[in-house]
């Protein structure tokens, strides 16, 4: 996509965000007294984010493996991370979850501000206190019946390469006794590379939901073993 086309896309995102953020706040105020998990607000956030993939004629998004996804279940959802576009694309699952995201993202105007009323979970990277606070917040969300979504690489990988996985996601699953749901994204690195804001040309983007890794865990299973298993499933699908 030419720079002018990219500028048009970002301008559309800014304009719609200015208009939709007050709607999100209104939904939060009206539904919070009876919607304990803020599922209605999250559903609106899914619609908001999906607008940018629906309205971009150069992106075709295909979702596979939804038969592995039980909308009534609670998961630790782990996904590889190729691009900023991943965040928009994962909302296309329209499944209830709480993002685990770095604290800087909460300060992004409008879209980032919407993370706080959704009670998404922030993490101060590089801080032991921040990691402990994130684990407590994510554990509370899981115990309340909300899935959590995390990029275990911690940052975007260069291209389609898969980085090392941190063990925190699987530690959460072990503590809470919920399944791990591996999700694979492919094609977003080509749509918007890690560095820069110029969108590329026509891209096919794929989301594939893999079979959950469910308890009961084998005796002696630890977070390291679960992390290696989860990464192996995602790496195999990318390969």
C-alpha cells in the first residue's frame, strides 16, 4: 500500500476511535452493575477492533479451528506475535478474554484508554513487582471465569520467526487449573512489519485455533514443560 493509503487507514482509525471511545464508556456505565465480567463491553471492543480488518480491502482474514473453542470455557490463550495487526485480528475471534498487555499500551489515546474500563491486565515489563501484580490480576480474572490472552514471546518477533516463550502463561494455567489454548497467527508480519507504519499490499491473514492442552496434567508437569509443549505446537503450525 502506498504511503497515502496507509495515511488514510490510520486517519480512519483515529476518527472512528474518537467516535467510539465515548460509546464504550457509555456501555461500561450502563452494563457494569449487572455484567460482572464486562462481557458486553468486550464484545463491543471486538466489534470496534474488527472494523479495521473488515474495512481494509487489502486484508483477508481467515479463521480456522473454531471447533476447538468452547465459548463457555475459561482458557489461558497464548498466541505468537508478529505485528501490531495481531491485536486487531485476535478480536475477530469474538470470544471473551482479558488482554495481558504492557503498561505503555494503556496510554495510547482512545484504543489504549479503552483497555482500562475493560479491566484488561497491565504488566510493567522488567519489574518483579509488575510481574507479580500481573499474575495476581490474571489469576483473579481466571477465577472469575474470564479467559486471559497473552503473547508469551513478550514482544513482536521479526517476520515469521518464533521467539522464545516466557513461562508465565503456563504458570497461570497450572495455578488456576484451566486449559491452555494455543492460537497461531500468520500473515500479519507481511501486512505491517515490526518497524514502521506503512501497510504493505494485499495480504492473506490466517488465525488458527489449535486443540487445547487441558488438565489433568501429567504428574510432575511444570510450567517449563507446558511452555515447551505449547511453543512446539505453534512452531509446528507455522512450519
